[in-house]
């Protein structure tokens, strides 16, 4: 329908505009991550200390949601054990986009796409890796089988793919949701045995794929990779379990569990929902910048005073014990100062884990025709009774959407160790000080859990700080109103 076409255009316009700005970065980063240095083999792996686990098997709950088994999943499987879930979607619902549509997206400038061919290309080495954007001639040169097309952030350009996380994974910590990567594989296509550093749900679309896993997680230091390849492929892989996934089946794999997927069909589509984990090195590096920002411009090292009768350094070039003690104390004091305010530290952590790590996004499209900040103001002035809002005429038939690719999260006052409750969006902090509790926490919880959101669920009376946050987010395009879709 024309409405559906407009919706797709809205997603596509928002996603592609900024991706062009970061196109070079998008093209280079995956190559840097995947390239294996030539030369000697990696060091021999250490003895594995992680215990073997037993992967689980479920049929999807009959009520169509995670709610009935969420506690069990989060307690027994999340970041602990692989889980096969049969029938998460019907075969019809799992047929979201076609291989031709995915190939079309991979041909667009600024889209992060790549092709991996196990047998190599044009007499080249095995496991060839080629980055997009692609043209029709690129696909015509591929062999009949043994290759895979992978496209990242398809949730930014295809509405039904974006709805996957909301429809089926709303009960998983969504502040960690990264993107939905969609892959097409011809028969025998795959990317080899590998590990990931994040949680992933592998939802089977059309076709069939065999998944093999090891039930013992493998630390990064224990990996042996096949040398001189453009793709990270494990040199040693001994699967403990094997399943064939059909349309609508889903396999959850926690971080560091070796796995391999192989297409059994000429048109095999897989939707990979990745949940990132903050990397310790990134947090430490960014925290060092935070600590540095807290230092005054005239905050310099000062030579320790020499007491009368105390011997001087024997050599002008000597770094004395006293000088090093002073330097060490300076560093420790500045870091401890930054760590000292736990409320501010925790708020900073919330901002860090919601900050977008990929290329920045711009937000444009047909929703820009609606003045979101004005609509927020009208909603704030709407009459309320017993927590229910009398929706103004201007907002009837509209829903409030979170922009695709933007992380929303909130923290209650108790979690911030004495601070005020706050909303965190794309690395930005919105203090909710002074708003009525627990009303404002319920509003923040609702906003971060549901998209789209009906205006009747936003009872803003007594919550001016939350209203101001909505107004600011609407002005930036990270929240927007759009007509209810049939």
C-alpha cells in the first residue's frame, strides 16, 4: 500500500543519509576486525577452564510472548547456555524480506554489506571477503553455491525487521540491542566456525540452515584461527550439538560459544539480533577522558620539595623515587576524585552504555511534517483522570515512536546511588528531578519498553522534567509522532 511504501521510505531516508557520512569508516572497520595477520600461527591455546554446559530446547510459548518464561530464560540461559526455540514465528511471519530485496539494500551507498565465499573468488584464497556497496555485476560473478551475503542494520531500513525485536524480544534487556543483521546464503553458504563477543538470537527466515555448536565457551586467548584469511575462522571446531532450523525457529547463543551455520537451501535467510556488551577497554579509555576533563588547566606536576640536608639526585637525568612517588600520587588522586561521586559515576556509565558506537544517524522523513514538540505540549496540557489521558484531537490516530537505531534506557533513583531518576537516550542524560514519584519512573519504564506508544499511556501531569525530555527528543527527531499504521 502507499502507506507501507511511505513507511519504508521514512526508514530508508533516516538511515541512509548519515550512513553516507560514515561510509568510509563503515567500510574499513569490519575489514580491520576480520583481517588475520599473516605470518606465524597464533600462540597455542591455554587449557580451557570454562565448564561444559547443556544447551536447552524449547517450543515457543503458546501465548506468543516471552512473558511466561522470561524468568526462566534470564536465570538459566541468558549469557549462560545456548537455547534452541522452535516455532518462535510462523513460517509466514518469518518470511520478512526476500533475497532480492536484501541484495537491493546491499547495493545502496553507505550500507554495511559484505559477501563471504568459502571457496574463494577468481582463483583467489579461500574465505574471500568483499565489501559493498555492490552492483549487479558483482552478484553475477559469484559461484553457484558456497557464498553468503550479510547486511548490517537492516532494522534501520525495513520496518518489519525493526519490529522483530519489539515483537519477540521485548523482555530481553533492550538497552543492549545493537542491530539486526540479515544474511542470505545459497546452498552450502556460511561464514565458518567462529565465536562472537555478544549475545545473539539467530532467527531462521526462508529455507533451512544447520547450526552446530560447542557447549563449552572459549576465551579469546584460547582461540586458534586459520592463518592468512580475511575472515575469522576457528582452526579447531568439534561440535557437541547440531540442529536444522526451519522457518520461524530461533537459536540463542551466548558470548564466546563456538558455532557454525551452513545453508541447506538455495534461498536461506537468517536474521541475527545482536545484543552488545560494553567492552572493558572502551569504558576504561572513556573514563580516563572523564577524569582528564575534571583536571584544571593549571593542574601540573610539581617537583617534590627538597628538605635541607637531603641529598639531590646524583644525575640530572635521573627519575628519582620522590619524583615518581609524586607522579603516581597525582594520577591516583585525579582518578579517585573521578570515582568518588558514585551518583555521577553511575549516571556517566548509563550514558556510556546507551551511546551509539556505529556511524552517527540523522533523522528525516515524512514524520518531520508533524511538530513533535508542539504535540508533546498539547499532550502535557490534556485533561487526566485516574492516570488516563483524554487524548486531544490533534493526537488522535497518532503514535509516538522511538527512532530506529537509538538506545533508550532509564535508571531509578535508587540505582543511581542517591541521585535522581534519569532517562538516557543515545548517550544523553535527562534528569527527572522534581517529578512526581513513582509516576515518572512508570513513564520512563513505559517509554523505554514500548514502541510505538499510544498517547493515552503518557499521563504527563506532575512530571515537567519528563515532559521537557520528550520535547527535546522530539525536536532532535529521536522521538516522533506518526499515524497509526493499518
